C-alpha cells in the first residue's frame, strides 16, 4: 500500500481549518511557499507537528492571526522596479490624461508604498486632484500601517534611488517629513487614497476603474486561482483600461489573455481591448 | 537514471565556477539543473545569457510556473526566491531575504528536496556566507546526494566549509572531479 506524505495531509487540513474558521482561503496558493511559511511557524512555536498547530489555530485566535500574517507576504518598496514606473509615466499616464476623472485600484497594496508612489507620479503629472486611488488588501494590519503612512527613515535612501531611477525629477525628500527615525508621508499625498479591506479570492468586483495594479500578489497563487482573479480585474476595468502586473507575472495562464493588447511586455503592462 | 534533478548553490566566486562547470558539461547531459547564484538586487540577467553562450546546455532564467524539463538549466532571477513545487514546476517568491539573500540557496534546496526526495543531487560551490547549509541538510534528510566543492580549491571557502562542518557530505571534490562524477552519474 502506498501512503501519502503525512505533512501533505496535515498542511491541507490546516488550510481547511483556517478557511472554515476564519474565512481566509489559502488552499490554492502555491504549495512550496505555503509549506515553507508553515514550517517556519512550526519551528518558532516549539510545537511538535502541524496537526498540533491545527489545534492551536482552531482554539487560539492570536496564534491563528500569527499564522495568517505569515501566509500573507507583505514585502514591498516605494518605486519597486523603477523600470516599471518609468514605463508607467511614459505609456500609461498619457492614457489617463484623456479621462476627466480617474479611478485606480491597487489590489494587494500591502503597507501602501506602491499607492504612495503612484500618488507622487500623479501629482507630478498634474492628475492627482482628479484621481481616486482605491488601495485594498486582505491584511488589516498591513492596511493600518498603510493608512498611517509612516516608514522607517532608514529606507528613504533606497527609495530615493528607486524614485530617481524611475525618472523622478523632483526632490524626493519633499514628499515626507522626517521625525526622529521616521519618515511621514505628506498629507497632500494621502487625501485621495481610499484604503479598504478586500480579499481577491473570496470577494467580488470592487469598483469600476481605469487602471488596476496587482503586483507581486498573483505569483503566490496556483494557475486556476490566477485565472479566477484575472476575471475579477477584467470585469473591473473600463474598456481601454490598463492592467499592470508584477515583473515576473504574466497573462499566460489567463483565459483573457486575448482580450488585452500589450503596452509593454517586459514591464507587464496590458490594455483592455474595446468590447 | 537514478537522479532526476541537480540543484547548485554558489555565491562569491560563483560566476567563474559556474562558467567552468557549464563549459564542460556535454550537450546530451539530460538531468535538469537548477541554480541559485547570489547577485545584487539591482543586477540584470545579462550574465545568464553570457553563461548560456559558453555552454552546450540550454540555460535560462526560471519563469514562474515553468515546467522543469530534461536538458535544461534554470537560474533563479535576481531579487526572487526560487522554489520547486511537487509537480516539478517553479514558484517565485519576493518574500523576506533568507540568510541575507534573495534568491536564497536554502529556499531552493529545501523545496527541491521535498519535491525530488532521494532523486536529487545538491551541490554547493564557492561562497563566503552560510546560505546552503540548512538546504543541504534537508537534501540529505530526504535521501539525496550531497556534493561540495573542496574548500581548498574554492575562490571563497566559507560556504562549502560551513556545509561540510554541519552535514554528512557524500563527496568533497575539486570542480574538475565534480564534473567527472556528474558524467558518471547521469
Ligand atoms: C508582496 S505584497 C505586494 C505589495 C505591492 N503590490 C508590491 O508589489 O510591492 C503582496 C500583498 O498581497 C496581499 N494578498 C495576498 N493574498 C491576498 C488576497 N487573497 N486578497 C487580497 N490581498 C492579498 C498580501 O496581504 C500582501 O500585502
């Protein structure tokens, strides 16, 4: 008789428990990475097995919340992949300029660095005042941080370099005030950003928008889930709207690949065709 | 053929070592090879093209969800962790650095060991940090074969020495002999 790997069974049961109890659905996230995060939490917890962790997940809310944080990867940067932002300035901003009002959706915005980068570009291009930025994530802790807009000052050197490489010509230091070891994002950049909790797996279309950015989120999903979420973006976009993915993500596994024109293949920028 | 995949980890000095290795492997070498070479987060992928030019194997950057094929060599892209899924496809992750590295050798080796079990060969080459030590332990724990470049012959001895100090290694060899061994094993 062939036995299945015990840890495979345990992981699948643990993810079932998280979903049934808390509604967070990680069952179609890429397994290798999920396994890694679970094994790390297991080591830190000092528990003997994944099955024992399942017991804790079901009966101890604070332990469950730790695990859910582990499974949501929030690593981000301002002007991450400067090349992308450069292409955004050159190829997407001209499209946005044709609209009287602009709506943008950052799906999986994490702690907000991406949305603030967008706000900076929109200001420099004179579009900020007529734009609403919806920035959503299913990680409330990350959203709370995003709303505050306070980042470690030590990161600003790296972000300044990113900003300059992305084609930024102003003084980056003008976009925040320093206080001790903190950098506080200017109020003026915050006022048109709406932060909201939204789960791409279990919630439906968020709003009708001209531009969707979902970067470095789909890489953690299996193909079938990627495909499902792509449908959500397609339904959210206006005709001629623009979709931006992370630099290692593509529309390859999406049934909707044919419904987009490529604006920039390398920077993963696509334009929804007119229906 | 007993082995279904080879994972290689290298850090400082790795470009020379990999060039030497891949110039020597013959065109028919069919076991897929997966490589993590530590590079700076802003580095581009040009060195992969250069390596490919010098090799008779097909060397490319690993893509998200790409299927691992015989006769191919895959390199982790800069600034992403590279993982192997049980269905022998790749996942990429932009999560925290591991051992100050992204891509990290441990992340590749541990996931590959889960996927290939005793059908995996792990090789640690030159480097000056301890990334790869935990990964190689996992390779051994899953029944795979562990090969380490002889620290005395490595441009940077620390990384291979750390693996040797912490794991029961099957072969500690200079690069030329690693090549000969691989030619015998496939
Ligand atoms: C690596 S961050 C990407 C941040 C930013 N877009 C960037 O590229 O720098 C991934 C974010 O996706 C969020 N995420 C993961 N699964 C999600 C889901 N099902 N619904 C909404 N957000 C999700 C995580 O909480 C995390 O904040």
